[in-house]
C-alpha cells in the first residue's frame, strides 16, 4: 500500500476505499466492506483522509503574487 496506487495497477496515484479493498482482496483473498477498509487504513495503518487541492488550470501564480503584493495593500487601506 505504501508503494502507491499506481504500483498496484491503478491509473491515478490516489487511494480510494474501493482500490485499497481490491488490493487487500488480491493479497489475502479476504473481501472487506468499505467501512472495514476505512477502519484498516485509519486505525491500524494510521492513514488519514486527504483530498487534493482543486486549482484552476489557468491559474497565474506570478500575477496572483503581484496582486497580493501591490493591489491588496492599497485596497486594505481603504479610500
């Protein structure tokens, strides 16, 4: 599991309960419910829920930095 989801044949390197359950079933032959997979990951393995940040593809980091440095202080001062 620590090798990542792609190492186990999944397209994305993100674990889902279904994907983790499939790996457990392949390795042990035991079919676990989603709740049991959740308890295994969070309880015994100490993993936590992680969600990737959603950011626009068009996001312009240099422009955002410029706006925060120059425009925001001017706006914050007020009229």
